[in-house]
């Protein structure tokens, strides 16, 4: 079945409609490119056609390129990617020049795009090649170029055209930060031309009255100057100095795509438009051939979406949540109530005292008030969301709940009592979930009369911001409970991973050694900036010392004490001295305005603390940055491998997606398993063996990794098929 079809109306307007069969949203496929090219040629060559309108048969225009085919595309090698990209450019350039005489720019046919809704990626690059863009005033519509988020950049002329249309400065939020706009905002920004109730009718009317001058793009007209100045203009030069610094400041050079995009823009602006497209295609090819883009697309797009759609969901009927009881209205409970109510779920928010429950509900109120001030929500919506939350101390309000999420103090006794009290009132089929961050689910389930309905739903803080939810199955957790947790996470639009029960589950199991390794290096006399900056250069959003300050030193001390109690002699106490000293001296992190950093009155970081440095002096001989990086990286990825070996992690996709969304694991790498695959198992073993010798047994290479090195395997090679079949 065709992806693009064409009809001709009585006025001689050819309407090309994009309607990818079997999909709710259009994505561009290789077949689609061929079909659109053929229809464009046909319409331009048909004397009875006066102009072309390109629209969609769906309520959105398009979601972008079919990212699944990019991997396929890559199989053809750099030359194949470049040629394929140039074919796309040729198609859009043919549309843009629309049959006009190359010299006089006369004789072309008008081409307009009519967008019924969302237009993303190639779904916007195609309209940008048309002569005028109309969009419906669809409140759900998002207009933008999100490519940078999956490690690529707009490579179908979007980069070159947007920069020439808006200027470097104005285009940069859309290209570098993937800023999304409503149709109205997109008109204001100059990305599209008009909002029209019936965009197809408006586009047809425009096509019929367009003049020849209307069809010539500014960059194809004589005397064109890029808004804000080209790179060799003093103003333009300044922009590039700033943009370069901004990109390096944000990415620390770890992400290939932003740098490549800036090069495409810079070099492209010094040459004529068609050469600029060729330059864009070269840089695009380089980014596509970089293993980072495939890994990012795999984890942040394909696998993230697969997990959200239930790739690991047991085959039981729909478990959509109607009413959730949230126990404990503290920091986590308040956030859980907020995201649940926003998803249309009835919430009973319970605490020991009415004031505490009310305070928890007030969190939603102030969050929504801030949203109103930023025009992200309305007073009506706020009332609606708030009306779904009942703040109370009365457990009887849980009588018809179908899911409970317990977020009371991290204490086995308190949690056990709450479990018993709640189970006395809830229906038999209600699922009981705990948000514990450290206590084993199987242990907590001992307080339950029905451990098959008992599960862990582990949120990350702040709940409303963090995208990952870790679902933990206890030894007796049943399929219905797992499906319930997954369906709930889907309702609140977050990404789930499902893991088996073990100390610290998956995310914290990897984060804690990362933090400890950083802190341990300070005790060894490694300069604090070297520790954090080594992590930033790997693409981590914050270094381990800064992360410790953010999460608080006392939390670290609490976890250390609990771990020591549980592990006994096996506990490694190397970081206790510094952590306990900091806690005893009130250096509890950002909240105390003192930690590894000093802070000003307002809590703004000032620099690494002299007090800490005095107590733990830096040695004169500092390690190489790569050595520091290997320690920080291996501390995390070896835990991920061990979690897989121990069947805590059941699917490497979850390990990769969970790491990026849960603790910001170097997103350019695609996650710990993707990173190890890029590095190669043999090299990883070599690093492990070296670190075991120089730093200790904690870097002992897991048997699985050693086996893979011997066999020349990769994680996705060895476990990828299972992941696909799941
Ligand atoms: P918190 O201290 O802010 O809130 C706990 C709330 O539970 C308090 O309001 C308290 O009054 C209430 N509470 C205590 N006993 C109760 C009872 N018997 N009945 C009803 N309410 C009771 O703690 P928090 O940071 O929100 O953490 C709650 C849980 O979430 C803990 O298990 C914690 O380990 C887990 N968790 C915390 C984080 C985090 O970053 N803070 C992240 C993930 C998970």
C-alpha cells in the first residue's frame, strides 16, 4: 500500500497526502522517499497542475524519520549513508525549486505544506523545503527538531534551512536544545508561516494566488544575507564563539552530534546553499557512522519505547489503575500523588496527621500554580487535578483502591505495620507496592498476607521530573502485580524497568559504587575537581562529589550504616572516615550549604571546599584523567554486569535505558552494556585486570565478561536476540 497518494482538484491543485498504512503517526521510510520523489516529479511535470499541497491523512503531520531504518541505512557504509542522504536532499531541493528556471527563478509551481498537527524531525524538514507552511491550531501539536536528543541532528536540510531562515542565534534553541513549539509559537519564531483552521483549504488558496516572487527562498534570491550575520561578519563571528563555548559547556565534548551540527552550520554558511547541503550531508554521515548515534537511538528511542509499550509485561488482562492509595505524604508520597492525579487517577493520600496529609496535597497545588504562572496549565485543569486527591488520615478511604503505594519512613517495622493496617481494609485483589529504596522486597513482603500481590515500585526523586520507575519483583510476586505496576507506570507516562529483588535493586546498586569510587579517590589524595571533571568529560551530568552533595551526606551515612549492619565483615569501609567526618562537621551537602563544595547564602555552589581539602590533602602526584575515568566507569558497569549475571537484571535493554534515565549514565554511550560493547569485552577485561591490581578486588572481572572476551562476543550480540523476542 502506498505511503503517499496524490489527487488533483478541479482548480489544478495537486494534493499529496502522507498516510503511512498501519501506523498512528507518519514516519518517513526509504519507500516513502521514493514515492514522494515520484509524485513530486509527476506533479511538476504535469501541465494541468498549478501547484502542490502536501498534507497528512492523520491528525498529525509526521513524527520524523523511521529511526529503525537508520540502523539498516548504516549497513551500507559511509558512502551509502552519504548517497542516501543526498537522495533525500535532491528530493527536497526539487520540491523547493519546483521547476523554476535556475537563472531567472521563474516558471516554478507553488508548493505549500498543510500540517494538521505535530510535525517533528523530517516531518518539519519537509515543510521547511516548501514555499509556505500552514498549520492547524491544534493544541496537541508539537513543532520541532528533536534529533539531537537521540544523538543525531537534522540531516535532511533542516539544519541548513532553519539557520538560513532564522539566523544562527535564533535557530540554536530549536537545533541544539530540541525546543518544541506550538503552531502559534512556531509562527512567532518564524519557523512556519500561518495558523489556519483548515490548513489544506488555506494552502490551496495560497497556491492559487502565489506569485513567482513568493516561491523564491531568501537563500535563492540575489543578495541574501544570513540573519544576524555569517561567520565572517563580526556579529556572526561572536555568535559562533558563544555557540561553541555553550556546546562545550553543556556537553563537555562527550556528545558527537552537537559538535558536528555546529561544524555543518559554520562551514555551510560560508558557501552557496547547495554546497551547504552537501556539507550537512557529510557531517550527518559522520554522526550516523559514529557508534554513539546507533547506541543512543537504540536505547533512547527504540528500546525506551518498547519498554513503555510493555515489552516485558506478563500476559495478563489490562490492569489499568482507577484509584491509588498513597501511604506517607512526605517528599516521595506528595510527588507520587501529583503524577497520579495528573494522569487522571483518583488518589487517597494518607499520613499520620491531617496537617501532614494536607501538606502533601499542597505540593500538587503549588506545582500547578507554578505551571499556571508559566502558562503550562490552567486554573480549571488545576482544580480538576486537585479534586482527584483526597488527603486524609482515615485508612477506610482505601476500601475501593486497586493499587497502594507505600512511601512511609524507610524502616522495616513502620512499613510492616502500615502493610498490616492497609491490608485490613483493601479489597483482596488490590496490589500493594512499596517505594522503598534500600529494603529487600521479599523481606517487606513477609508482613503481607498475600505476597503474590506485593511488589516494589521505586520512584526517583523528584518524582515529577525523573522519567524512570524501577519495578522490583519479590520472590513471591505474581504476574498480576507486575502487570499492575507496569500499567500504572504507563498511565503516568514514565519508563519502567522490571528487576528481581536484591540489595539496592539495579539503579542504586550501580550509583552507590560510582559515588563511593569518587569519594574514595578524595581520601587517596586525588584532587576533587579531577574526580568530578573526569566524570563530566565522560558525559555524566554531574560528577560523583557533586552528586553526593545533591543527594546529601547524611543519606550516604545512613546507607553506609545499614549496609554495614546487613553485610558484616564483607562491608568495605574505605569511605566511612570522610563521610562520617563530613556528617559530624555539619557538611551535609547542598541542603546544609556545606559539603564537598562551599555554597553561598542562597545555596549556590562556590567551589570545592578548602576544609575538606585540608583534612584530606591532595597528593603532589595526580593520576591520569583516563585512570580516574576507568575507575568511575568500571565501578558502575561492573555492577550492571553482575546484576545481569545474578538475574537481578533480566534484559540488557532495561539495564541500558534504566541507567540513562535513572542516573544520567553517559547518554552518548547508550548505557553500560552499549558502552562495554563499544569498548569491546577484551579491552574491558584488560582494564578490569589492571584496576584489580592497582586498586583492589572490587574491580575483579565478572566471569560473564571474561567469557565474552574469550569468545569475542558483545552484549547485544549475545543477549540482543532474547531482548528482541521478549
Ligand atoms: P519523608 O520522610 O519525606 O516522608 C515519609 C512520610 O511518611 C512522612 O510524611 C511521615 O509522616 C509519613 N509516615 C510515617 N509513618 C507513617 C504511618 N505509619 N502512616 C502514614 N504515614 C506515615 O520520606 P521520603 O523521602 O518521602 O521517603 C519515603 C520512602 O520513599 C522511603 O521508603 C524512602 O526510602 C523511599 N524513597 C525515597 C527517595 C528519596 O530520594 N527521598 C527516593 C526513592 C525512594
